[in-house]
C-alpha cells in the first residue's frame, strides 16, 4: 500500500478538475466525486497507517526521490515522497477530518448556488494539504504551502457577495504572505549555504557544519515564520478569527484541524535544524499566543469567534510544546486537537444551521432540541478542557510536563513562565469553553422564536460529529503515539548552551566522552557511526534520548526530573481545569456571580479583551497606515518626479521634431525639387531631338553606321 | 562568279532599300524598302557561307530571315490597316500622335 502513497494527493486533484469542469451537470452536482476520492484517500491512508503501525519502529522511513527539474548538472531539484510515522499520522488526521467535513458539507451547503464549486475547492484543498504532508523537500513543502494558502483564500471568501467574507479572504491571504516571506527567506538561506533542499540532505549538510551559528538560528526562525503565519501565531494571528466568515465546514477543515496545523507539522518536520535560540523564540511565540488569544476568547460572544480564538490558543500550546522540547507532546496535541476541534466546529455549524445565528447570547437550552449535537459538543469540550480520559488531557498534559521539565532544568528561573503561563491558560481554556457550552446548551432559551425553530441536524451532519466525538477519547492515542513519534536527532548541534534539551546532558557528554545510554539511544545512533570524538558531538547525540531514561547517574537524574515534572504537571493541570469548569458553572449556570457586573467592574479590561487587544487597530495604525503613507509617497514621486521626467522628454522630443521638420522642409525637399526641375529643364531641351519623322531617324541610324564604319576603317 | 561581285550586288540592294526607307512617306513603301534591306543581308549570308565555310549555316539563316520577313510583313500590314481605319491615311509623318 505504501508504494502507492503518491496516488493519494492526486485523487482529490482529479476530483477538483472534474468538479470545476462538469460538476454542475453531474447528478447531485458532483458532491459524490469529491467525497469518493477523499474517502479513497482515507482508505489508502488507513492502509498505510496499518503498515506503519505493524512495523512499529520509531525510525520507520519510506523515502522515494525522483529528479524533477534541473539546470544542466547544477541545481537539480528533486521531487518525491517521504513517509515516516509522523507523515502516516498526519495523513490519517487530514483524510479523516477531510472526509467527515465533505460528508458534513453535503448537509450544510445544501441548496447553495455554487454547491459544485464548493466541493471543487474542498478537493483542491485536500490535494494541497496531502501534498504538503507527503513532501520530502523544502521546495515541495513550500509549493504546497502556497497552494493551501490559495485554497484557504478561495474557501474563506466563498460567499464573496458578503463584503466581510471577501475582506477576510484577502486578509488571510496577505497576512499569510508575510509569514511565507519569512519562510522563503529561511529556505533561501538553507539553499544558499547547503545547496540542497531535501530534508535529509539538509540535515546531513547542517550536521557537517555547512550552516551553523547565528545564520542557522536565522534560517530556523525564518522557516518558523512561515509556521507563525499559517498556524496563526502571535503576531500574525489576526487573520484566523476573521476567516470564520467562510462556511463552517471550511472553518472546521482548514482553520481548525488541518491547514493551521501545517505550521506545527512544519516545525515538527524540520525539527532537527532548530538551534536552542530558535527554540526559545518558538516557545516564546507559543506562550504569548496561547495566553493572548485565550483571554480574548473569554470576552467573545460569537460562537465561531470563541472557537477561532481557542484554536489560536491551542496552536500556541502545540508551538510551545515543540519549543520547549516536547516534540511528541506538540504533535500529539496536533492530532488530538484536530479531532476535537473539528468536532466543536462542526457542532457549532450544526447549531448555526439550526438557529440561524452565531450569537451565543441568543441561544440557550438547546440541549433538549439537539441532543446529539449537545453530547458530541460536550465531549469535545471536555477534551479541550483537559479532563482526564479525554484526548486533550493526554496531549496537553504532555505539553505542560515538557514545559515544566524545561523550566526545572533551565538555569534561568524566568523559564518557569512557560509552564505557569500555559497552566493558567489551561484553566482559562476550561472556563471559556464551558462558558460557551453553558450559554449555548444549558439554561433557559433567550430567544424563543429561534429556539422554537431549532431542530436536530440531518444524519449527514451528525454522523461526522459522532465519529469525531468518539475520536476525542484519550484511549485512541495513549501508548503507541509516544513510541512511534519520537524526537529526531538534532543536527543544529553544538551551540547547546541553553538548549531546551537539557543542559545536564551537556555536562555528561563532557564528562563521559562517548558513553551512551542503552536501547532508545542505540536506535537513534544508527546513522552516525563516528561518535564521541569530541564533547560537543557527543552532546548533540546524547541530547536526544535524555528524556527516555538512561543508565548513568546524570541521565537518571534527568529522568527523575522528567518524571516529577510530568506528575506535577498532571495534577496541576487537572486542578486548574476543574477550577475553570467550576468557575464557569458558578458564573453562568448558577448565577452566583453576575458576569455583566464583573465586566462592568473591570470595564477597561473587558473592553480591551472585547476588542481583541486592539491588534487590528494597532496594525491599522502602524503597518496599514504606514504602507498607505508609503504608497502615497510613491504616488507623489510617480506624479511629480517620474511624470516630470516623462514630460521633459516629451518636450525635448517636440523641440527635436521641430528642428527635423525644418531640415526636412528646406534641405530634403529642396534636393527633391531641385532634381525635378533639373529633369524638366533637360527634358525640354532634349525633346527637340525627338521629331517623330521616320526618315530623320533612319538618316541618323545610317549616318551613325557610316561614322562607325569610318572610325573602324581608319 | 566571285565573292566580291555578290557583295557588290548585296551592297547595291542595301543602298536601294535604305534610300527607299529614308525617302518614301508611304508606310507600305517603307515596308518594301525594309524587305530590300533584308534580302541584301540574305545575299551576304549565302555568299559568305558558300565561299568561306562550305557549310549550310548561311543558307539556313537566310531561310529563317525570309520566314521572319513574311511574319513581319503580316504584322506590319495589319498595323497599317488599323492605322488606315483610324486616321484614313498611311503616311508615316502623320502617325505622330504619341510625340510629346
């Protein structure tokens, strides 16, 4: 099955062409084409996953490279696919969510005038996303990166008759462009120094020291900038909430489960190139994002906006997890989040479909009307809140553990903030998610007219909800995930002073030379036969398995810290989660505290949160008006300097033409006229020879002959 | 019979033709003068051929000239007929409409 993996992305591409060309004339407007192709992709992904799972090898890798284009022998660019455990998991996540969203859309988009086009766009998105996942080089991930950006733009602005939707599409595209520029710069740095673009080649080149130090940090941050844009991290998170103007299935597919996770996937995919400094930047960005967006989510009243900000916040968790060295944790959260956030979004879609409103102030009591939506929504909310037994608990707990471990091992006490911030936000997450659930599904209906019209959605809509809710239990993830998805060996190596992966290991390496840990370490080392020749080289290798338990003292100390960190993190996260849920019930269900009065008491803060920390206004005041002023300056330059030059040259042309005209009139025409008058003059003289009398001619002829004869004779 | 005598005959005939062409105003008479000149050349062709080469080139050339003269006469007489029907005369001096 894995040999045919390259077919997977092409299935949706085929369906895109079919739907865009003849979709309107197909029965059911072609929705079954898209659904069938993505379902086939899902089947193949499941096959691949089973194959990978049966191998059960952390280092499993299936790698095919084919030459693509090249300039003579220099600069050959390859194409191909790379499937390792991470890819297999991502394939499964993408195809599952995508298939369910296709199914959901059949009900949700029913009767839309551009129904077939919607499915065509979904297909092109699926194609791009699957291509991105399967890419084996920076070049190809960049190509598909841009393609998902395009499909996101098309889908956000799907209802482009609405100005807000069209604007949101443009905003998403332009903000992403900023991030993509950084990504491109990162890729160019890598290509300029290493001369290759395949992941493995780049890792090898960096391992050989072709790119190191500050430049490597910059390259890593550049690549991460792409992830900032696509994964809606601070300071480029502003597009994601606006993107909710798109149809709700799109929000679920692109802006919750798959495309926004692409940034996280990218960071995970190129994990070995990041230097410790780059990791610190990544962790900071993650922390700032998860905190800011969670606080904004508390004050929002639009059901989709709350979910959008919570998505930003959860992506912040993933980025933070990756940044503090919790590779498995971040990617586990990616997978679990994809399921429960897609479930939440589709659930919100179901609610919106029923009450035709997005304002949670107008809902309430819907659990009686929409029991299936309610139950699935509640399960997903429990998952995102980190309640034990649900998937979110499993992954978020790992992230918190990694953050705490990082803080405890770091010599800088400030680094504890990663854990504390994430912990506080975990409580906040539980609070605002339960606020959403309580306001939507519990209590008395606030708008009776809308409540009376509400109804449970058709099966094509609740079946995906049920499947996704089922996938929100931790039982699906625990165990194998930690074994199969393991932190790759860092090639950024040596600068490991404040490395997230442990300072402690640095010291051991220095002390122990090449002595290494047992089993888990061995598997990592297969590809690096020359080990331990110098302390830093040892460090770079030992840095990896440090968290998996070692035989020597330092490592067991490490393992002890890790173990301690993870149990502390677990207890505290459960505690704050429970606290958040409790608070939500106290405020919104029991009414012991009146939220309006609290909001009034801290009015400036509430207003600040309601206005999303004034980010849009800030960008409006700085970047947008700045570029507008710059454009005006350029316009002035264009109008006065460039146009002035053009006008000057025009006047010069007129003057030169005047001179040339005079020359033409007098010199050239004079010559022509002179020639003509010379011709007439000589003609009037010579015409007298032409008598028209035949005997004159004959006489001249005979006379001439006689003259010639005489000349010849004498 | 020598070459000289034949050439004298040819030269005399040529002079007669030339004189006719130069002096006569009637187009038909001019045409007859031209015929005389052609026959003078024919005599020269045949004479030179007979006395100098002993090959039949000159005689054959003379026959060509006779054929050509016949064709020429036919064309020229046709032209004179058209001329007569438009202007009512065949005097060459009167055919000066194209003179500038």
